C-alpha cells in the first residue's frame, strides 16, 4: 500500500467524522477512563531490589515475583493457576490463538472485544459468532460445530455495559461438552465482595483478568488449571516470544491487588453506579448496573457535538463512533469511578437527560 492509499483512507475517515486523534488530559472531571477504583492515582512502594525486564520468561526474564503474583492472583480469583501476560490484548491473543486445533470450533459473542476476534483469527480453527446474549442462537451455532467446541464471552461488555447470562451459558456449555472462556476485564474490581469478578461460581476452561482498568496497572492474567497454564507456556506465542513484564511492574500489580482486597473502593463504586442509575432518565440509555453507562446518540457528528457540550461544562465524557460501534449505535459512554463526587454524578445525569 502506497502513501497515496494511506491518504485516501484517512480522507474517508475525515469525511465520515470518524478520524481518530490523540488528545492530552485537559484536567476535566473524569467520566471516561477505565480507572474504576482510582488505583492509577496511587503511588505504590518501590522495591530497590527489583529491576527492569531482561528477556522472555523462558530465557532470562522469569523472577520469583512473577510466580508469587501468579499464585496470589489465582487464589484471589479462586482458580488453580495463573499466567501473566503483558496486556489484556496479549492475553486474549495468546490464549485464543493456540487452544483450538484445526478441526475444532470457537463460538463467540458478536459484541466481543477486538482482541478476542484477533486471537480467534490467528487460530487454525473454525469460528462463528452468535447474536449478542442470545442463548437460542448460541445453541444453534454449537450444533454446527466440529471437534472440540469453545465458547467465548465477556462477563461485562465494554460498549453496552451489560452482563452475559453466565449461569445460562454455563448450562448450555455443560450440556453440549463445550468449554467456556470468559473475559472479565470490565468486571474485575467492580463485582464480587473484593472485586474478584463474576465467575467465581462458574465452571470455565479459562478466564482473563486485565490490570489496565480497575487495577490501574499494565498487564493481564489468564486463569485456569495447572495443565492449561503449562500448555500456554509451551504453545502461546505472545507469551513465549516477548519480553516479560518487568519485576518492578509486577510489584505494582501485586500491591494493587492487595489494596483492592482491603479497601472500600469497590463498595463506593457500587454506590456511585446506583446513584447514576437512579438519576438517569434518557430514553436512549442502555440499561446497565456496571461502571459502563451508554447513551445512544445516532450519527458521528451528533455524538461528537454532545460530547463537546459536556466537555465545555467540565465533564470528560467521550464519544464512541462508528466504526468502533455499529452505524446508528454511536453513543456517549460514561465510565463511573469510586472517586467521582455525588454532586458531579447528579449534575452529569441532569445534563445527559437534556441531550
């Protein structure tokens, strides 16, 4: 592709009002970040004995703190074993690209994150999507599967903020011998007594928890059986062929988990979610009891205009545009946090209700 082609593609984005740009923090009231518990604002203790990364974990990059963190996190989420990855994207890529064999089938929710789709695309398996949260369509797609069937869902979906019916999906998988994989990225720190997510009572082959949201760090973990983790160590290319997370970064992850275990931030976040739900009264609000609250405003231009108006009032709410979401389902996505002030939440709801 020549640079002329690049220009043409960029011009297409400009014409549809969907060109992406990087923006610096303007000091507005945060209703857009994934920092649900405010952990990114905490200065963690530094350990002078821990240094930076030196290589892949299979060569020179493995450190005792990696294994300490994996053991702690597995216990935290009531799983047998864990394996650290450099990001949530890497975790889904590393897991889904290698678990299915050529004649196997992966079935995934149609609203699954890009990292899930890309991981599946890199596998040698067959794959189908099923209609979002539609159990009948899931059953129909499972009947079309060959080999071992894997079902991939998110416990909380990142754009609509709604939940998967995990108990129902678990039953469907068990009755059809399918193996369930759940991405808990937007449930970590938000649901459960200590932010452990929504899957502690669900039977799964694997779960993915990311650290770049509630934990305010970088990285992710795949949880599952000891056998699964050994398999990933041997066959997951994004794990094998990359530099390990630096030990000093793993220390931050551990401290963030330990803080989440004892703090009241998850409870405060729950109160703020309930407050928002009690005051929002927009006809195009997508019902949600998660940190993610979306208001549909069809059209890229209309959504951008609404976001700009909120930002002018001091609220950092971002537009989610096509092609990130389906055309006609552009939206304002509000992300709630434990540190948001009650008066700011109420005023934001009043402004949203007028849009």
